[in-house]
């Protein structure tokens, strides 16, 4: 019997993450929402990460493994997008974990409001132990329509994780991660997702957990502010160009009918 629930693709770039990978995958396997696929994309790891990925692929038929030589996280995430089969896309870092209702909470506003982008909050934890984690959740979803500024200043950090994207938006506008950027690639992708979407949801539920040893490396707030600003400008330019093209297209259609 065909599963009527939408398939969610979870893309996990892996590079030398043998210490964290098992707990990351365990937290996903425990999800209350079960119709998902996990794409483990190994980026030329030199530790035992590849062996762990192969082992997990054999244990659960929802897990698919891919590997290539080291090209960086942008290339790896793009590979995940190319191989994904789901209607929705989630990115999770291999050293992080998620609350058991993470996917369920992400999907809820899609089902109720037909949104294009779902955003949850995150939390840093201090032990590499899933059982020590407690969820900080609420059920208050804020729906934002056609307002880039509102979403930019909403309670979100502009990172690619703790977000769910509609795959059709990614495919339609050919969104991907730009390999020419050493930093900020996720921010550009995130804001392009905002530009081309129409309806968004944010929620203060902290259901994505960053492992504390890597939090410092992931966040340099002064740098992030600069990246956000540049990315916003890039998004606005693309947004403006897109509207101009759409307007010209409408004019051309009207002229063709005459």
C-alpha cells in the first residue's frame, strides 16, 4: 500500500565524524514521523565515518549512502539535493542531534498552512548523550507572508539547519550551495529560499541540538551579522530581477494575445 504521508529527505554531510555520527542517526531513527530517507554523504573522510555509514545503510532501508573525494560541504550538500527523492528537505550536521518530534513539528505548518519554509529554534547541549536531552517546545507557530524583512528579523539565525524546505521550490529556481564561497554558503541558500517562497512559518520550539564542542566553531556572531547583511543584499537583488522578469513575461503574454 502506498504511503500517503509525504517523504522527507534528510541530508547529512559527513567528514571525519566517527565520534558523533551514531548519536546523530539514532536521534533521527527515533522520530515519531517515520516516512523519511536519510542521505549520508561522505566527503572523503579519513577516519571510520565511511564504515559507519555503510553499516547504518545495511541496518535501515531508509538510509542511503554516497561517497566521493573531498570537495567540501557545499559540494556534498548539493550531492544530497541531487540524490534526494523527498517532497521536503532537511539538512542535519553529522555532529548534531534532533528531538524525536523534530520532523513532525516541522511538517505541521506545511499541512495546516501550505507554507514554503518551516523554521524551528535550536539549542546547544554539553554531552554527547541523546538521553540527557530535554525538549524546549511550544505549539505557537507564527505564519509570515511575503515579508522578507519580518522573517530576517524573526527568531532565526540564518543557518541551514533547523529548517525544512519545500523541494519543488529548490528545483524550480535551481537553488544550490555556492562552492566559490568559503563561508556563508548556507546563508545565501537560506535567503534565496526566502526570496522565492511565499509563505513561511517560525516557531520557538528548540528541537535541533548543536553539540557544545562544535558550537564555538559554528558561530562567530560578528562574522555572521556581516554575512547576513551581504546575503540579504544578494537576495534582494535576485528578488528584484525575478520580479522584473516576471513583469516582462506578463507584458509579453498580453502583447502576444493582441
